[in-house]
């Protein structure tokens, strides 16, 4: 029977090619537009640390100006001061903890034809790789002493290792950063969290840094941040680089791994005690406040999915709704025009269900065609967005299989919804009125 | 075969209630050829629609083959319609997009016959109505009389025991009307019960029995042939 | 004449299709009116005057390779070199690239040691050539001089004595006063004298709420990397760009040099807004188109269904224009219903847009314009089928359908 319905649907679609094309186009455009935008929003809402969402926390401390709260959603600075980061690192409560920031070096190799170039660097404590589950191909992270005293060692990204050492095991070799020799101690595998969850302060969709160096190098190399450095107490700053390190400027990002609620409670009381202690020394003049945010909460707090993205999401859904209503109207028109035929079929023994199924299959056919065309449109839409964003959204503007399946599903649901009422309506009409002599 | 007792049908529109049938009682025996006459608007079509299970009565009892069909659901009614009943309309009601073969195929599809069985039956009925050569034509390519013969073929394809015809000759000239009538008589001789609404007194007389509907009721019964037993009201 | 009563009852019998069209028009109006104000806002934002000669400027980033590089010496030598290049109008050194979304800011006060109630401003550390290089217009006071320049290490604390600021910043920090000679404080007791005012400059960030508040200081610091801006003669930018890296590397190979034209920075900074404008425009256009097609389809269907009636009316003496007018009036009735619903929906949706997504407020003027637009789209879509209906022959009446 289904075969019969399908052949009827195809025959019916072919008998009104323009109307059919119109309906397929309406569904395709609706699905294409919403898939384009929803794909983008879906990719932007990805949480690369989902599997550790319950144990990882971004740390914020309210060390800000007593006269004015920090200007963000939870009114706590995104980053920590250097001295607070150093103090927190002394805690042995967290399973892992990371203090870090973005930086840049010039990169060259001794006796090499490779021209010197500038590269993004992450200056971090050794736990970065274990806390964020970064896989290594060769070697591993540095020793703990490197987080406190200067050791010129470096971990390379896979791409950098390809570029400098053609992908060989480069552990033990030397890379020259800002004319200082650094020894390679590890190479990480491909690792591209997007959004760049561990650092959403500096463009959330940027690429991962290409080199990683220890946190103990600051004083030796007078390292400043290449990310945001925000201050409020410009008057108090002391002389020299040490003055900068001891200042109230915030520029260090801090994450901890706390494996269970007990550990978390312990860490919270540690933070409370620390802030109290600082208050006694005249710092932290604002009301005692800190925050531990899970990765999922951190993404929301940082508005990684911007208002504009949300607006586009709603617009595209409303757009799809209009397309569906459009398809409902056209299908209704089409089905009602064929009502006499349905009446004859009823008289010849077709049940209401048979009529309903026949027409629903016709609308699903439109949905499938619309869905397929919609996916093609979505691919075009996505590349259009990559072009318009000038490369700034390349890591998120792509379609994966989940989204392809979702697009087909969406198209089917849309057209089934669109076909439901007209098919029901036609199956309900009294056949006798169409059989009357005119 | 068919037995209606005190069947009522009323149509309610926003302002008035029309009683199309009131206390309508009738019995049709297996193998009978009954003609139905009456003024326009008297309820003839309504009677046929109810008899053919296209509409449900507002009240009363309707037995088809001794089975009470007043309370069947849509699926059961569709099944009965498909297996036992054939329809012929004044307006032919062929599906314009389908050729003759596919038009006749429609009820057989709903019956669930396999392709071979369907082909066999379609070819047989087309032969019976003398249109075998035109199986691939569209309805629009036929004359009115030919179209009505296709409609009859379509009604016969499922081998119904009960044929309902609503003014089957109303749109035809007298020659064609006679041809259609002869076809119906032929079908009746092979055992199919026929109820035919007509305005043509000559055709009405050719049936075994004529009933008159006036104002939604059977008004007068006259036995036209020597049927052993006249139906009772 | 207008047969409004029979028209309404005919519509009532076809209420579902009619309602579906109204609903589409309503949603379209709700969407489009909210889209239009967003587009309008973004276009205005992108079109704001930058105050500088964007098309003639090249930005250069110089990063020293050695750890103890003498950046200050390099700056003087590079500036000499750049300013002498053919087709180069001028060059300057700066801590940030204009309109690049990356830069430095500070809070400034009118009183010494003031801690609250300051005004935020973007801050440039640059040299006296910035006015000419950026193409700024000095509207009051004077530029700073070479002797006022301070060169020092980033870890050093030095008091800066003079500043040039934008008119907008001047009006915000000294409303209604002549800013020349007035002091700026950055939280301590040392006054910075405002010596000049430039007409306007947006600064480093295009999205910042204080964009346009800019202060320029005569400072160059001995950092590992520094930015230069080069202004070419009009139309000669690309020619100048070709030789820059080579010339600078030739002078001193101990650095990594990157160049990019300023217009590309600007395009990147506005890419998000540009994307919104493009995507929303496409949505608005396709939406109108789809709805129009839907109306065409449905009107044709209706007319086909009523072909016989139309024939009868014609046979009974209705003129062609009577028939077309009937369908157009019918369409207007549907459209007006949709517009009423849509206006209400647009205003409700807009409240959420303003509250939750910080989008602009929808006022009556754009709403009315969009409503009119929707009406025009609807009537245009109905026009062709309505005219075709008028061509239905009165003879149709005598033929059975
Ligand atoms: N669907 C309907 N709605 C309202 N009234 C109807 C409907 N169908 C038939 N009628 C009314 O029922 C009466 C009988 O109609 P019908 O059976 O078609 O008459 P006939 O076929 O004898 O001309 C008429 O008065 C007609 O107006
Ligand atoms: Mg009748």
C-alpha cells in the first residue's frame, strides 16, 4: 500500500510542478537558513570539557577597586593578579591547578633555513596538559620546579613540530625563542577545543597556541601578557618589572580540578581564608567574593554565544515557522483542489486513514526534497558566513554529521507538521458533497 | 440484502435544520433491481449515501446483509463499501489525472489485491463495457456515455453484490442512456442487486420495482413486475 | 458596490487559508520590523566617521628577536627611514593600531588623587607625527613636540606632562568648558595638561560604549614589540606596502616584521556587524519573497476554485475591474488583519530583543514603514492573479466545471 501512496504522491507532485517546486523551495530555504544559524550557534555552544564539567572550575577572586565593581556579569574580574595566582598555587588541595596567560615570542631554529616568525605562546604551570586532557605524542610536561624557577623548556603543538622538525620526535632538540635557547620536552597531539574554553577572554574562536612554556620564566624574561591586562590602582604601582608583578593588575587565568564535593568545600574554605588574610593586610577591600565556575557555566558567563548569535537563532527559527505556515497554506490549497478525487476514493472504499496517509506521504516527500535542498543551502550559508567573518569563525563555521542529521530531521518534522493539518482536513471532508451532481 | 427501519437524517446549518429523511423504511431483496424516483430535494441522494455507507443516519436502523451497520467505525464502513458496494454517479466522477486502467485500479488497490489479480479484473470489466482498446486513455478523451461505462466498469471491478446508481443517465442523451440501462440490466441478470435513482419514467418502469420518495419518506409502492413478494415498508 | 458583506462571509468560509496568509504576513512584519532596526543601527555604526584616513594607512608590527633589544634606538632609525621613503606622507610609532579591537585604556579624573567618577578613555602612546599620519584634524590648541617625547622602559614609572584628546572626550570630562590648559589625573597627584583637541577619532575598539573617547600621549616604551603606522600618498598605499618589510629588514634583520593595511583591520573589526547586516538583509528579502510566492499561489488557487462564480458574475454584468478589485480588496482585508496582528507581535518581540539581547528599540516610524512594505508586497503578489481573474470568460458560467 505504501508503494501505491508513494506513486500517487509522485504523480501528484509532477502534475503541479510549479506549486511543488514552490513548496520544496519554501521548506528548503527555511531549513537552510535555520540550519546555517543553528549550526553556528551549536558549534559555538560546544563544551570541549564536557566530560570533566563536574570537576573543573575557573577561579575568580574579587580583588577589584573598592569604589567600583568590576564591569561584567558576576562583578568579579575575569583574571587574577600575579601575586594572588602565586598564593593560590601554594595550595595542595586541588588535584590539578593551572595559572596561565597568553604571550608571544619570535621563533627560530639554529642553523636552519626557516625564517624567524612570531608565534602565540601559552605561559602556564605544568598541570595545563593533565587538567585539560591534552594528549602528548612525544615526551611530556615539565617538572614542578619549572613552575617556580626559570627553566628554558618548551612543549610544541603538533603543527609547530611539523613546521620546525617535520613531525619527528623532537624531544631534546633546541628551539630559539626571543633569541633564548629552549629545550623541547614534549609535543602534543592535535587538540583544538572550540570555543577555546580555557581562554575565552582573548577571542573565543582563535586557534590554540603553538608553544607552551613554564610559569617560572616571568622574572627572567620580563614577560607581560599578550591578553588583557586590567588595572584600577595605577597610583600604587611599584618600580620596575617586580612592581608590575606585585601590582593589582589582573592578567592571570586560573583553573583548578576538584575531584569531589568534599575537595571543593575544602578549596572554598581555603579561598575564604586567603581573602580574609589579605583583607587583614588591607587588600580585597570589597565584600568577600569569589567564584568557581564549571566549564559550562564559564561559557555562559563569558557570553561566548553572543546576543547577536541568539538573535540570529530566533530570527532563523521564526523564518522557518513562516516557511512552514507557507507550506501549510499551499498544501491545503493543493489538497482541497483535489478533494473531489479524495471523495471518489472514499466512495470506492478508501478509509479516512488511507486518505490521510496518502496525503501525509505526499507532504513528507516534499519535506525530504526540501530537507536535502536545505542542507545544500546550509553548506552555502556556512561558507558565506566564513567569508563574511573574515576567518574569525573558521573553527566553528562547519557542519558535522550531527547537524546534517538534524537538518534532515528538521525538514521532515517541518513538512510533516505542515502536511498534518491539510491531510487531516482532506481526510475529514464528507465525500458525499463532492459526488453530488453539479 | 438491505433493510432500513425508521431511518432519519437531518442536516443542521446555522439557521435551519433540514430533515432530508424522516422515518424512512425500506427493504431491498438480493437480486432486485429497484428504481427510485421523486422530486428534486426529496432525499433520494441522501438515501443512496446512507445506503452506500457514505453518510451515517441521524437515527433509525440500517441492516446490510442482516448486519447492523449503523454503528460501525470508518475503517469497517470503508471495508464494506469497498467489498460489497459499487457506486455510479450522474457526474461520472472519474479521476481526471488517471487513465482508464488506473481509474478502475483504485478500488482494487484499497481491496489489497496483488498486481496480477488487479490486471485480470481490470481487463475483464473493460471488456464487459467494451472499452478494452482505450485502457490508456484519460477520461477527458472519452464521450459522456463512454465515461459512464468506465464508471460502471470501476464499480463492477470489485465484484460488488450491491450497485448504487444516482441518476446514471442524467447527463446522457437517450441513446446512450438506453445503452447504459441495458448494461445495468445485464449486470443485474448476473445477480447484482441494483438501486438506481432516475428522473426518466421509462427507465424507472424497466426496473423490477419502483419506489417514490417524497419529502424524505417512501410514499407509494407499486409492484411493476411479477415479483413473488413485494417489499414491505 | 464593494460587496463587503458577501466578501466577509466568503472569507469566513475559507477562514483557514485566509488566516494562514494573515499569520504569515503578521510573522513577516514582526520579524522584518525588528530586523530593519537592527540593520539600520549596524549600518549607522559601520558608517560612523573614524576621524582618520583609513584607506591610506598601513600598520606595521615589529617584534625584536633578541631579548635585550634597543627598541628605542630602533624606533628613531625606523622613523627616519620610513618618513624618507618615496610616496610616504608620514609615519608614526604607536602602542596600538587604530580600530583593531586591541589596545589600551585608562580612567581619567579632573581632580588630583580622585578615585571615583572618572571618565574612561582609550590611550595612545605615540609621537608628534600622529596627527599628520592618522589624518586627524587639530581643532584647538597645539600638537606635542619632539622635546616633549619620553622614551623609557616598560617597567619604569614616568610622569607624562601633556596630552592631546578628542573633542568627545573633552566634552565628557570638561562639559561646556574650554579644555585647553586643563589637567587630567590618572588617580595620582600628577597633572597632565591638555594641550590640544582633535576633532574626532573612534580609537582602538569599535564596539566599546566609550568609543570616541581618546587621549594621545607623547610616549614610546622600550617593549619587545611595537607598532608603526605609515601613511602613503593617496592611491599609493599598495605600492608602498610592497617594499616596507624588505626595507625595514634590510636596516636591521634582528626582528620579525608584519604588515597589514588598516582597512583590513577595520573590515575585521566590523565583520560581526557586517555579518549581521548581510544575513539579516538576506533573511528579510527571502522572507518577503517566500510570503509573496505563497500569496500568489493561494490567490491563484482561490480564483481557480471560483472560476465558475467569476464567470457567472461576469455574465450578470460585472466589469473586469469589478472582478480584480474584488480580489484586491479581499487581499487587503487579509493583509490588514495580518498587519494588525504583526504590529502587536513586533512590539512584544522587540521588548524581549531590547531586554535580553540589547537590541535597539522599535519606534512607530520604522514599524509603519515596514507595515506599509508588507501591505505593498501582499498587494503586488495578489495583483497578477487578480488581473488574470478578470480575464475569465463569462462563458465559463455555462460550462460545467
Ligand atoms: N450536506 C447538506 N447540508 C444541508 N442540507 C443538505 C445537505 N445535503 C442535502 N441536504 C438537504 O437535504 C434534502 C435532500 O437532499 P438530496 O438527498 O440531495 O435530494 P435529492 O437527491 O432527492 O434531490 C434537501 O433539502 C437538501 O437541501
Ligand atoms: Mg440528488
